[in-house]
C-alpha cells in the first residue's frame, strides 16, 4: 500500500472511530433509566432534550382560582408534571396537591385559559404514591388527541374534581405558569437549562441546554472528548474513556 492509501485509510479509520466514540459516549452519558441517546427519537414519539431521547414533559400549576366558571377551592393547589407520547399513547403524570378534599376525578380537558371545555382524556385518581399525590400512567388509544395536545399545550388543561367541588376543585393549563414566576416552570435539572415563564402568554419556556455535546445530569457537568477517537480507544483498551470534564454554571436543584 502506498503512502497516500495508507494516509487515507488511517483518516477514514479515525473518522469512523470518532463518530462511533461520540455515539458510545452519548450512550454512556444518557443516564436517565430507560431512555436512549438521541438517535431517531421521533420514531419512538420522543424528543431530544439534553442529548437524550425523552418523553415530551410539561409542567402544571393548578389552583382553584383558575376554575371556570368556578368557583373552585379558593386555597387549593396542585402541581407537577405530565408526559405524553404520540406514538405509544402513554400518558404519565406526577402531581402533588394541598388544601383540597380527596380527589374523585381527574381529566385532561380541551380549552384555553379562562375557557371551560369538554373531557379529552380520563386520568383517574388512583395513585402509586402516598397521601397528597396523584402519580400514575395510562395508555390512551386516540393518538391524534395526544398529538393535538403536543402541538398546542396551552389549549388544554387538567382539572381535579372532588366531593365539595364536583365541577372542579383546581385547574391548570398544560405547561402554564399562572402566577407569572419562573419558579413555576424550572424543573431543577442542569441538562435542560433554566426554564422561565412568559408572562404575556402565562406559558413556560424551555431553557437553553448548557452543554454542546453530551450532559451528565447526576453531577451537573458537560463532558467533552479530549481527542477524536480517544474515548473509544480508552474504553476498549483500558476499560475507561479519555474524557475531559468541563463544569458549567449549575442550576440549584428544586
């Protein structure tokens, strides 16, 4: 083999190793259980967030004052997150509530803020958590309805009903921040950046991801390869990868 062919061969090997090692590092650094690195996320109904495939997640901040036509429970509150997958139909929620009687029903309704709408998805009130929680999941068969929520979360809300307030004790728009504060939106995760509240729309705005490549949520750091292909060679030959850790400004955990 002449020198040109040798050089070309080495170049292609290094390029291939570099690409493969980036994928290997992505796999190693996507630390959330059950989730895959960002390769073909959309085929699974997922979105790429912080270089990992994740279920589209939205925050909710429910109060009695948001009930329409009302009245809801004046001092009642509930907050948490809901995820929706338009491919599998999986809907998962994790809420805590306070100052309301025991929930009897919970639904996703159609309707923008200030508008009462019909039931779209029945969530139920069975919880896998303790007192004061509503934690569970369901598989919804109408995928088009889930897609409609993902396309316009502000046009839908969650309503919790109970005995004293049969029409609804507390309500909150999906991805809403009714009090206009950033604290209602920020999930406390380093890799997703700091979410903020758009006080014009009362909707949460995604944060700016702090890492250009992969991201370690558990230690709030951005890892980068020291040289192309070094991580793979290190992993294969020594069982460790050649990685330089670059710490960014961290976001306090909630």
